C-alpha cells in the first residue's frame, strides 16, 4: 500500500491554528503528522487522497497562507523515510522505544523494538505517548487486553511487558495487521494475537482493559462495541482526538454505555482519556 507525504509550509502560525488544521486533515483520512522547520508533513494512503477535499479544508484556513507539496512514498522507500525521522524515544523515564537499527539500552525497565513497515505508531506522536504513559501507570498483571487500531502494536506489546496475560490487536489495514505480528516477534511477545478488520472482528469475550487510539469519529461509532466486551470494573483508554470539542463528545457518548470518565492527559491539545465500566 502506497502513501503520499503532503508537506505543508506556513508563514506565521499559532499552535492552536496548526492543531485545528490537523484536526480537519484527520477528518479526510490523513493518518499521522510530523513537525518540520516550516510547518509539518502529513501522511495519507494514496487511495484515500482527494486533492479537492484537501483544497476545501485549506480554504477554511485561508488565513494561514498555506503552501503544500505532494510526494509519493512507495512501499520500497518507506523504510528510508521513517529511518531518517525515527530517533529513539524515552517514555516516563523507564520505557525505551527504538528501531532495529538502534543500539539496545538494557538500563531501561522496558524496551520496545519497532519496525513500522508503513504502519504508524512509533510512540513519537502525542497520542501514542500519552497512551503509553497510561499503560506504565496501570497494573496489567494477568489482564486480557484489546488493542483497537493497533498499528505497529506498540501499545499491546507494552501491555504484554507490563504483565498482560492475553492481548488481541485489531487493525483494518492489512499492513498494520502484518506489522503487529512482526513486532510482537521482535519483542519476544508470544501472547499477542493480531486480527485484520474492525469492530466486527472483536472476539466475543470479556476484556479487563481496552486500548483505542484511533480518531473521534471512529471511536464514537465503536464505543458501544467496546462497552459490550469490557468487564464491569474494567478500564478503557481512548486517544486520537482533541480536548475541544472532542473530549466532551466522547464523554457524553460513553455515559450511554456505562463508561464513566476518570481523568485525562493532554499534550498540545491532543488528549488521552481514561474511563471505567460500571454496571448499568
């Protein structure tokens, strides 16, 4: 599956303006965003890209005087692309995320090796970072975990290293499905099952913890499915959306299905939130 890299450049831009533009780009299927000196790069699957939709979004932000260039990133060039941008990452002082070409750092309690292979989720994005922080703060010993929109399976892998008993990782993208299998092997995680699909392939079993780092609209569509397989007293962690207005929308929808808001984290207006299943 080929991707396009759209490089955006701006003159003067406030952080909140960039966040609003990114949120609108996510609505038209852009998947990940990397800051650059003059703006940011955004990646989208080639088959999902429609330049008319992009121009319509930019017209809503015409005060930014945005310039952009589109570049095709074919599969064989993807590793070169992410290798040039992928530096090792430390989460909460005790988790080290690296690629296969970085040196191991055994002084960290948890080390995760990730080879994206055109799937997203290296821990560098704010949403992934916050989800990993939540995992590091939570007792996963002996738990059954569902990882939705798993990407590279970095969250499921960390849950396994934190003591999870069984992990089911689900992604609709076939490349992500295969990447999850490969990354589990890289990290010697043998209790992670990768499934290809969306909410329709969620196993009809009960989970102690659900991890869902996707986007607002998909979460709103799938919350009912998550609630149906989450144990009473179990936790669900959401990310992939903004504080305003998304968090209030997510919280309101969760209440319909017995998911009680606990708290949330915020980095650059991106949010991760914790909910608990109560009897209803």
